[in-house]
């Protein structure tokens, strides 16, 4: 009898141990690989990252400071401290701004700036470039008087929809393009030690250029709500090509790269054959083969692809659910589309204990990666913005896959 009780007690201990291990594994599952770094702010309530250098050491975006001032920033990786440290790009007093692009080398930063019309006599809205040796340079724009000021709009709605945004810069740092306003397609060219604005087409309906091939021979964007690319055919001369012959297929090109497979562009298109905002798009990858653009739809959900790695293997963007809640994603040929909240759920604290707390208290909000805007040349680093539950604010992040 005693031997039987001893065996029964041992069996119970073993079962209890197995149960505790299983419970611990359910509550705290093992890591799936990858790391998430929240990049912080300048002391304000939000920040966001839009682009990253080829080697992943320089990240650019925006942050608010302790006074609520929106400033363009760089996060610079320091090997000694083993972390990214935030550095503001200094603007004149009462000016707002954000950095949208960085050259592959990480040396030049491009962005948009808005001056307070009450304290500055000059036109309010400008694009700028920044380099360590020159600081901030305002880029000339001949139609500035046609650009309405967004300063009051930002103060009221906290919007980052600047007249000059989504800027990109070529490898040699001599060509800059971006979203100007809805009436002009053009770019800036550095020639004879100064920047010049080159008009491609003026009075064009819904025209914007967001993408630039590394060597500057191909631009991409949107014209008349349609996805478009412009091929360089000579000095200051470009040939326009819509990606779809059908004039009722609407969308935009956001990034372009050249690979061994061919030229690849990413962006989105509207499946409903009608003009719409990007939250009604579907993310698309186009590849230029046999003198035409071939489409690959990344998902049937509402989504947009913002960037592609130089080797063409990793695409990043944003996906929206039916409630228009946004989620960052990345796509590779091998894995397909991966929602980053699911892929990095352990890093974000989405284990069962936190999920249970959220169900018990709907006010509990878990960390989430809401938008992915940029990816490094090798596809290893992804940057964007999300919600950090520890700091309870919208914050820039970098994911290392």
C-alpha cells in the first residue's frame, strides 16, 4: 500500500510539473526571433520613422519635443552605446518639420518644413535638405505662392500631411523628388553648386512623385490618380508611362529598385476602379519584364506597400482591417505577407497573460506596430511607427529581423 501511494504521489508530482511547464509556455511562449527597438522622442508625446539608410545605422523621421514642437530628427546608431540616439535637425524658431527620406549613405536628409506665418514674412512651406557640413538648406520652388500654408492645419489637427512630403533622394545625392502639390510634377537637381527645380509637367491633375530609382533614371508616383513611372530619355527630358493601359485603374507607385530579376516597383491600386484614398488600395508589386509591367497582388485586404529593399526581397507597408485599424506588414517571396504584430507577438508582449488582462479590462491597450514605412537595403531593418504600451504614446520603432 505504501509503495502504491509512493508511486501515485510521484505520478502526481510529474503531472503537476508537466502542467506548470505547459502553463508557463502558454503564458510566455518562446521568442520567434527578431528584435523590436522603440526609438523614443525628444520629450514629446509622439514620434515616427519614415526611412533608413542602406546599412541600417541612420533612421529619419519626426518627433515632438517637450513644448509640442514637431521637429525632423535622425536616430543614429552608436556602436559604443549599442543603441540608436535621437538627434534633432535644428529649424528656426516657430518652424515645424519632418524628415521623410535619407540617402543610402545616410549623409543627406530630405524633408518638409512649415514656418509660422505670424512670425515669418517668407512663404510658409518649403522642402529642405540637410547635410552635416551645410545644415538645413531650403529647396527653391517657383510655385510657392500657390502652396497653401499647413501650419494652422497642423496646430488644429496634428496632421503630417505637409505640402512637401514623401521626399526621396538618389544615390549620388544630386536628385530629390517627392510629393509637391497636386498641380505639379517635378524634381530638384543639384547643378553648379546649387539646387534647381525642374518642372516635368505643370497643371497636372493629382500628380505626385514619391519614388526614385537609385541611379536617378526612373521616377515613380501618381498622375490623374493612376500609377505612373517616368523614364529619363535625356537631360531634363522624361517619358511618361502608366502602369495600366486602362485609365480607370487607379493607384500609386511608392518605391522602385533594380534587381537581377528586373526593375521592381511597389505601391497600391484601387480594386474598385474609382479614385480613392490609400486605405481603399491593395498592396501591389510590379516587375518590368518583356517591355511591360507585370502585377503581383500581395493581399486582397485593404493595404499599401511603401518601400522595397534594394535586392527586391522584402516589401513593407500597412494593412487595414474592416474597422480601418492599421497594422504594419512585411512581405517576402518565401513567407508571403506577414502581419508584424503576429510575427513579433512575444516582443510586443502579446502573450496570454496580457491578452487575458485586456479581456478583463478593455482599457488595457497592448503595444502594436501600426505602420511600416521603410526598409534597409538588405531587408533586415524595418522602420515605422506604432503604439508603445510602456510609454503610452505613438512612437517610432525599428525591427531587426
